[in-house]
């Protein structure tokens, strides 16, 4: 599958450098978004599902946990290799490579399901590729001259006022990374509310502060998330070693799996 004609790759890369985020609206084909949605619903339905935002609930099986984001399926490629050809879009990968370099690689891949019980997901970043609340990682606030990581999110049902917009605070890559306001404060001056149609991709630079609003109506909120790192970036403490076991034939997915040696 080729990239989508008419999309300004360089413009999206520049947006990541200058604003810390970019949106590729409706990027995925409808049939691919529907297939990913069905996969996430199937995985979710196979669990004895606690409320989708209860972070105190223990891991339900290896590779599955309930975090502040919702129910997270960390080993999506290993558990459902059939869905791998539907997960990445070449245009989105081009944008990430434009920012991080041709030799960037995938560190983590997960499917996330939450419901209207999940509260406001407080402001956070992904500096270093991990979330300190769920891993115990001691978050620091370094500054950068170039980007080392991004998070890519595919919202299979889009983002609406009802299912919970994503809030982001624009920033340049080289600006400070400390939180400018209390992370539990639901509205930050200067925030941007992201709404987008089904199949859209949102890419966040690792230092970009963002938060997720609570769903207003009963139902599920579904997305897939990817952590990508530049070659030479410090290893993510929760790097998914099972990605190395992928034996499928999807060329695009295989192209992002070359990472640092296991340690």
C-alpha cells in the first residue's frame, strides 16, 4: 500500500517539530478501521471486563492490564497476528521517519479499550517512552534539540465530543518539558481539543503534554497506540521483546521492527 497522494509529509513533520502533534484525518481505509475495531472488541469481550478506567485492578493475564487509559492489550501483534496488516498506514510511517530518521523502530504496540466509567485521564507525556504511574519509572524533565520518540494513535471510531476528545498543549521540540500547570487540572490555558473522523491517526512528540476527556455517553472508546524511537535513543524500560517474534509477511510492519539488541 502506497502513501496517500496529496498529503504533505514535510508539513506534518514540521508540525511535530513546531507544535508537538499532527493529525492525519480519516487516513485508514474504512475496512481496515472496521477490522481493527472488531479485533479490539473481540479481545475486550474475551475478558471478564472490570470498569475500563480502574487502575487498581491487577493484570488480567500476561500482556493485559487495566491502566489509567483503560484496558490495555500490550502484545497485540503476538496475540492477533492476523490484524497486523491492518495496523500501520505507510503515510503515517513516512511522517514518523521524516521526524525520527529512516532507521527509527517500533518499541511498543497496544490496543486500548475504555468506557464511560474511565475518569478524566490526567495530563501526561511519554518522555522516555513510558508512563511513570504504571511502571514506577522516575520521570525526569530533560530538554531536547531533536526528537527521539513519538506516540502514534489510531482512533478507529474517531474522536467526538461524546466519546472523549484528546487535549494537547502545543510546544516546540526544544522547549522545556515540565508540566506548566497541575496535571489534574482538566483545562489548561492554550490547550487544543482534537476531534477527528473514524480511521484518523494522531501523532504526538514524546514531550507533548496531553490528556483524554471522559466519555459522556455509555459505550466504548477504542484505539491502537504505537511507540516509535529514533536509533540511538535510550532503551525504553518496557520495550516489547515479543515484537521480535513476528513471523508474518507484512513488509511495512517488518520494516519498523529492526531495533536495538536485546539486553
